[in-house]
C-alpha cells in the first residue's frame, strides 16, 4: 500500500460545474482502481492525496498529470504506508463554495469531519494544514 500527494494550479479558476465534473471522473477512476483519498481545492490550487496499491496509484496519477485543466504539478510525497487514511472515500473533497457544494455526497467540511486517523502521518498532516489555512467557513 502506498500514498501519493501532489499539488497543482488550475489553468483558470474553476466553477461549480467544472469542479463537480472533476469529482465525478475522479470517483469513477478511483473506484475502478481501488484508490481512496481526498481532493482539496482553494482559489485555483489543488492538493490531492491518493492511496492504494502502487500500480493503481501510478495509473491514476498518470491520468491526473495528463489532465489539461491544471499545470505546475508537483509531487510532494510518494511513499509506502501500512494503512489507508481515507478508507471510506473514493474521493472526499472540499472547495471554497460551501453553498453550492455542501449538499453533494462526500463533501468534506473540516469543521464537521475532523481528520484524526493517523495523526502522526505526514500526508494527513499536510492535508490538515492545507484545509486549515485555505478554507473559509
């Protein structure tokens, strides 16, 4: 089992429909490859954690790298792990526009979904830091 975290910049600010489309495609791809994780978006910046078997993580990451909606993709961490930090989420997600997205299944609101699993896990710490510093309630 391994996990990968990357950060990237959207080529333009994305609206609710575009973000919803990304979510649906991500969930489909992740489910097909038994990937779990979380995707956070804030004012044109994405940070995503993918976790699963090594070959599956690489396949999904390659699909992400080829997506023309973002640029400046930087792989921050890619290493092995003993267990998943987000085992129940084919793709948890969070964006700024709470009013439009809050009703969608899997919406990640750090105020309600406190991430406590693997508190010493560096990947989870990175996701928590991004959420705490970029999300407005």
